[in-house]
C-alpha cells in the first residue's frame, strides 16, 4: 500500500522505534529470484520502504532475508550498506559459510541467521534432523554474537520448543510461532506453549503477521499477542512484515495501531518498539 494511504499512528511514537521484521526486494536483473520462489517480485524497494517508515515514525528496521532469494543475500547486504547502520540484517546462509565471510557481514550490520523450517520440512527434514539443524545453527550464531530467527509452522515450533530453549544463543520466532486459529486447540495448549516461551530465557517472539494466523474476526491473534505481552514483555518485538507477501493487502499503519490495542501501556510499547530490539540487535541508544 502506498505510504500516503497508510493509517497514521494513533499514539506518540517513541524515539528509536524499530520495525523488527521486514523484507526488501530489488530489480530482477540485478537480484534474480531463486528458482524455488513461490511468488512474483513485489514492488518493494528500499525507497518504497523508507517512505512507509517515515510515515509511521519508524526510525530503525531489521531486514529479514526473504525466501524469494533463498541464500543469495546480495540485495539485503547492499541495503544494509546504504542504511548507515540504521538497519540490521538477518541472512539465510549455509552453515558451512566461512566465518570470515560471516564476520564481514557482521561489520555490514548482519546480526542473525534465518532458518526457514517450512522449507526444511518440505525438503524432507523431520524430527531429529530438524533438531540437529537448530542445534548447529545455534552454535554458529553463538560464535558470532548473533541470534537465530526461526520461521516455522506452529506444530513444528511446539514440537521443537525444548530444543530451541536449549540453543546457546537468542532465538527469535516470527509470527507468534505461527500458531493459527486452526491449530490453537492442539497439544500442548496455547497457554502452556506461551508459558514455556516465557520460561526459556533465550526465546524472543515477534508480534508480526496477525493476518497470517486467523480468519478475520476470530480474535485469535489478538488473544495470542495479549497473552505474550503479559507473559514476556521484555523479549517481544514488533514488525510490519512489509511488504506482506503471500497475503491479502495490508495497511502497515493499521497493524501498528493494532499493537496499541493489544498493548495500551506506553511504557510496554516502548519496550517492544525500542528497548527490546536495541538489546537484541545492538542498536545504539536513541538520541
């Protein structure tokens, strides 16, 4: 949605507010898509995003490598270089990538490694193999001072939670663990799942993509978000998930105002929008 059509924030945005989950794309001739790309190239350049961020009062961002490019991180790295350290990045990369390469990316602004467990499961990995992948990624991230960002089906997130909680690095889980309204009644109960997330100490949760979790009007995503805010406000992040690929059109401003509906307390919103991403991704304190 064009920036001039976005809903404006209905509350005072704190200085240093961060969009902790967004994606960028570039021209196909310079950044060709993966052969396995599941959607067409969206119109979502750095300039487009900058207009959205300025409209919403978002001063920082965490650029997450989209599956569209798989492990070709050139678009992300180029965007980080242009950002002047206002953005951080989360890459997708083989675990065998040389440490020298990863450390050079760190200097560019990369602070995390993304695991797409939807893709891993589709490729035939399951059970112990996925657990081994998580453990290996955790060890690599620990060496770099990074986090691991997990994009995972809700059922797999629940099954792997004990393994994730033992990883030796911070772990962020996108889209509230992708526990949809369809599987909210699965075992373990959502309340136990959230309690386990809160008790872990190393797991962070992104309050992103509520439209991916429910049919409109069920209220499931809001109940999940409010329960997470009560349970673990110091390890929550918020993001637009811009440009909302593989989803109906979304208004990022309305999503920001939804956060305020879930979290009316300004001090808690500041934690989620400013303090928590600053701690996890190493941003400087707001001026």
